[in-house]
C-alpha cells in the first residue's frame, strides 16, 4: 500500500502546508488549519489518467470550430431563467449559496418539479433531510410529478451510482457540505471533501451533459463555506438572498460562464412556495413615503431590467465625536464622497452631520448611475425640503459636481413613464439620440446644483 501522508489544510481558504501553524499564511485567519490525509498517489494518478485519456483532443483552427449555442432547458420561471442567462445549460455545474432558511431547497425543489413535469427524469439528492421531509415539503408545494426522484444520501459514490441508474436530465445536490467521498479522510464539509466532491461532480456533469445544481452553505461572513476555490470550479455561482423578516428573495449571479452576472430574479416566499415577482418596481415603491424630505426615486438597471427604487437619506447633526456615515444597499464609500461634492460644489455644510443612506426594499444597487439620487436625497434631508413625489432621478456624479452620462437611458425613462411618474431628471449628455415617451417630461441637467434646483427648488 502506498504510504499515506498528512497535510494541513486551511478550512477558510484552502491553503496547504506540511506542518501545523496557528495562523494561516494564506488568509491570516487563526486556528483554521486542520490535519488531513493526502490521498494515495497511485489512486490519484489513476483518476487523472482516466479523465485525460477519455478524450484525445487536438488543437483546432478557431475559424473551423463550429459555434453552437449551448442547449438550454428553460424552466417555468422566467425570473430563474433570466438569472441563468436564458435557462439551464446542459452539462453545467451551478452553485447556489444562501443563508439557512432563505429558501434554497424550496426553490430547487420547485425547479425540479417543473422539469419533471415535462417528463424529464430529475434526481433530487438531499443530504440534510430525509425523503419523508422532502415529501412533506413537496406536498406543501403541491408537487405531483412522477418523474421526480428523491434520494436521501450523503455518500458520493452512491449518488453517482444513482445518477447512472436513473439517467436524470437534472440533478440537485442539497447540500455539498453533507456529501463525502470515501477515500478522502476528512469530515464532510471540510475543504478537501467539498473540493474533491465538487470536482468529481464537475466531471460527471461535463461527461454526461447533465446540469447539476449544488447547494452551498454560507459562512458568517457571507461567502460560500469551503474554499473560494469552489467558486472557480463551477460554471455559475448564484446567491439567494433576502432578509428573513421580509418575504422578498433575490436570486443574483456573481459568476456565470453562460450569461451576464448583473441579472437578478425576484421572488416572494408565500405559503405555497416561492412566487415570482414580475413587476419589481411596483413592489419596491409600494411603501414609499411620498413627499417626505430625504426620499427620492432612482431608475437603476439590474442587468437588463430597469427597476425603480426609493433612496432614503437621514442627515442629522453629529452629537459628539466624528460624524457617522452609514449606507445600506449601496457602496459605503460613495456617501462620504457625494457629501464632499455637495459641500464643495453646492455649498451645503455637511461636515458636522451624521448621514444614513438606505436603499429601500432590501435591494442592493451597485452602479454609479444612482449617484445623483443619493446626492439629492442627502440635500433634501439636510435642507428638510421634500422633493417632488413624481420625480425620478438618474445620473452619475463626478468630483467636480458634473453629471455624467449613464447607460441605457431609454429603458430607465420608459420604466419611469410606465409607473406613472411625471418627470425624470437625467444627465444632459444623455438627451440626444432617442425619443422620450410622450407622457413624461425629461429634464437634462449638467451639474449637481442644477439638479438640486430642479428637484428641490431654490433656497
Ligand atoms: P428552505 O427552502 O428550507 O431554506 P434553505 O434550504 O435555504 O435552508 O426554506 C425554509 C423556509 O421557507 C422556512 O422558514 C419555511 C419557509 N417556507 C414557506 O414560507 N413556504 C413554503 O411553501 C415553504 C416550502 C417554506
Ligand atoms: Mg435546505
């Protein structure tokens, strides 16, 4: 028998070292190195050989490679399809992460049922719940598809045997942290196990052309447990997010080899499972406090779809010490920057003010086109002057207070018009080259001061 060696593997970042250390040199975390057995070398060589000899590939001229769209299998949920870039790609390995209880199992069981309804066999592997528990969930979701197979199993080899048996068209592994491979000695959920199992599943997905979705738990810091490396191994990484106390759930992709990473799908958790939200703007604006100081609506792009969201700011004098700057749902560093621009260019004395800025509805916006709306909401709260409830604002703010051009202006304005807003304030540079809808007034501005004059009036 080949000699077995041990190594120490960091459970946070996957760093490997032959000797134990208190602090991982890779990620600087303490006490994360765990002793693990290295697999017998003969064995690993064997695995490597089989995978490399199975396909003898030669370099091809790029002009002669046949381009072919990846075959995709759409589900009945357009929101889910869009996040994936238009449906499930055959042979893809997709990782879904999210907090416990957010609805990952529910979402994937619903998707499985929809595929099974089309008479494609689906294998749902649950390492966390018994088949009975999955059945109870299925009853709650009214799932009656005959082609949906449920397996409560954690041994990777058995899982693979069943995949070969049933020949499913779609596989769900819930979750990767419960699956183990026998020849890896460390516990399920450890870096080595997660990595080995994932790479094995990757080979199965690619060689058989079966799309496999794996659920991954999220650590306290919010990344998928196990090494970052896991994210590099898979074709797509989706996060399912939302606040526990709210019913809205957002599915977003942070990596996608087959589509854009800016898309998001919005769902609502109901009594009978997840329902799609097809009109997000209406929902996000539902609770808007019209006419309050510090509130303004922005037209932001989430991938290819415009959404209207309210931005709220609260500016109040600092009681003691350094002023606080807090941002929820947007980049933290934009708030002090925009406040500095307002102070310097528009003469607002903001240095002794605390600032709290929030994107309402629990959405996260990360494009510069929301700058102007953030600036206006800060100015509005500072002056205690309400903005016009019928206004939508969009534009990037530069350091000299100039308003810069944004992408996809037409779609943003159309969405604002669709929802009945009367005016939209946009960068002047965006005014040319398109025809705005007739029912909305479009105002072009070139500086922050100008935008403040339009939205808040003179003071
Ligand atoms: P679950 O899918 O088990 O979450 P995860 O797999 O991400 O841990 O979701 C569980 C939560 O969803 C639980 O709090 C109950 C709720 N839920 C509903 O509100 N409606 C439903 O139809 C179902 C199945 C679950
Ligand atoms: Mg679950």
